C-alpha cells in the first residue's frame, strides 16, 4: 500500500471519528460537513480507471 493511499485513509478515518464526536455533542451541522469532507477525501481511495 502506498504512502499516499495510507494518508488518504487516515484523513477519512479522522473525519469519521470527528463526525461521530460532533453528532454526540449536538453539532449536527458540523458533523454533516465533516462527513462531506471525508467523502471527498474518500474519492482518492477509488481505483484509477483503466486507460483503454
């Protein structure tokens, strides 16, 4: 696994834990925003399209 992939996976994991914490403390709007950031970072974990 490459360093770039590990770093994006780390960002996604941090976003998941941060959003859970924000939902628990009652900051639902910020939690949704952090989920959106995590999803945007997760796009970088998708496999690259084949160049046919």
